[in-house]
C-alpha cells in the first residue's frame, strides 16, 4: 500500500494531465505495476483518456499508451509484427499482463520489461505530448531521461512484410530476462534487403546491432558468410549475478544463428 499518497487526480484530457505533471504534483498511472513504495505522493489516473486501443492506419498499427500487454499479445497480427505479440505474451504472469500497459512499460522501463527490443526491430515510433507534440523513433526515445515531463500517447508500428523471430532467456519462466533478442528480415529471392537485430537486458539499454545489420544486407540468407558475420558481434554484457558475460555473449551468438536458420526455412518454404 502506498501510504504516502496525498492526492489522486482523474483528468479527462491530455492537457489536464500535462498541467499536473508540469506542476510536479503526481505521476501518470494506468496499470500501476511500475509504482514503488515510498516514492509516490500523487497519482494521475489515465483511464479516462481513451488511450486503450489498437487501430489500423495507413501508416501502420497504432497502439494507445494504455493498451494492456494481453490485448497486444492476443491481437491478430498479420505479418512480422507478431514478434511484439510474442514478446509481450511471455512477459510477467497472465494476471500482470492484464494490468501492464505499453506506455507505462516504456515510460518506466522496468528491468523486467522486454518491450524495447521488439519495438527496435520493428522500427516503431513513440508519440508523446509535452511542451510540444513529438514523434520519436524508438531508438531516440530510449535515450530520453526516465521521468521526463511528457506523456506517451501512442506507439505506431509500421507494416512489416518480412519475417521476425523473438527469443527470451531467463532462469525460469517468471524470472527477469538475462537476454532478449528480436530479429527482423526482409528478403527478395533469398537476398537480404533489410536487417534489424535488437538486443535487450544483456545491455543496459536495448539497442540495435547496426554494424552487423549493415554487413548482412545484400547477402543471400543461405550464404555461409551470414553466420560468420553474426559470430563477430561485439558487445560487453552487463553484469549478471547468475550468468557469466562469456556465457551470455555465446548464447546471443547461438540464438542469432538459430533465428536466421528459422527465417531461412520460412523463406525457402515460400
């Protein structure tokens, strides 16, 4: 129980929320799973803002910030964007997935969240309202300071006609991830035209392996050189009390190779 809460706001518009945030009176709240004891004196209830939706638009699929993980996981994705559903469907427990919101997970970025990794692979856009309305590529958004005085309103996932693979590694089903990986490829006659490889949890902030991506474009997906390139990945895993850095780096290389094998099988089947 948050015994320090002194005020509870129920605004009916984004502008009202921003005014409360700018005045330092409270923090946004929708699912509540990111709140920590002793750190909150005012809550801003976002549930009246109509930000719980999944809509198809010309630019892609728009997901409201208050949309729950399970709603996204159970949505009927028709293309490579399924990796987002796979990631969120494996996060936390089923009761918590009915509470955790996409916007809250991006805003607080808790250690257990696997949201950034598939969003990076899918080149998502994060829309926010603050001193001005802005739309950030997900990679730029992740560089913003946590707790900045803005409100996430929507995440846009562009169409993804290619193939995607998502992988998550943890000691047990409900444990925090030690590594998560999202791979998205677009090919034409077996040639890699676009490659996005994103990693999370093994590093302090989820990011894309752009050097690897650039080397892969133009190669046949069946080219033995693909695995050679994947084996050259260079990152320094963050310290993990349960697994050595060497183990996690070798696991990453192995799972990248497996992801490419699975995608190659899909490409060959088509």
